[in-house]
C-alpha cells in the first residue's frame, strides 16, 4: 500500500438502526473502512456487510472465508461460496463492554469490469464476554460499479453504537 489515507466519509450511530450505508467511493483506488465501538441490541447478533451500487441497491452474491480466533476455545474456519452478505462480527454480545472494532480494505469497488473484494480484520467481545477476532475476506461475484458499503445487523436486530470511517488509500 502507498502511504496516505484521505478521509472520505464518517458515520456515527446515535439512534439504533438495522442497517446504514456509507458512501463516497468514486474511483478505482483502494479504500479502507475503520470501525470502532460497534454495539448491538441483542446477544449473539451478527454484524454484516454488503457492497452497494450507484443506484443505491445491493446485490447478494458473495463468497467469503474467515478464521475466527477465539480466546476461550479452538479457532474456527468459516466459509461459503454462495452467501447474501459477509460477516464482520458474529455472536457479538450486547453488554456494555461487548463491542466490535475492525478494518476492511476494499478493492476494485468502482471498476464495473471486475469483481469487488475486501479483506477483513475484526476484534470483539462475544455474548459470553470472550475476546474473539476474525481475519478473512470476501468477493462480490458480480462485475459492477459499487460506490457504497452497507453495514447491517441480522434479522430485526439493531446496531446501537459505532463509528464507521471511509478512507481512500493514496
């Protein structure tokens, strides 16, 4: 990677939401999203993500793989070649100290001729107050131009806190 980050957009959750979109991807550059203090309303929730198109829609054809590093038990491998979204934190808890933090690097997002893909690194406290980490990646298996990134919670659960900042890597 080159050496500079330019802040493009930031979003802080102040009212619980099931999902929200961060926009500002407007070039073929690499982008990074840093997120911190992500909270949920229900124990064992999933913090998920999707890419979005210029028209504001999201498509749901992904492959993903990750290693979950668990402080309380053995590591776990997760993967899917056909999924509708990608995991950032799973079985995250809703107690005060059970928050998620992470970094996502995004590639080929604005290139309509290539698949968009990303790498993910997160750390968080699960619903049993154990430290977990996730390292992995995803590919969006549709060649289209994407200018936004969507964060969401599973089902009707909500995201209750968190700050999400999009940077362009130059």
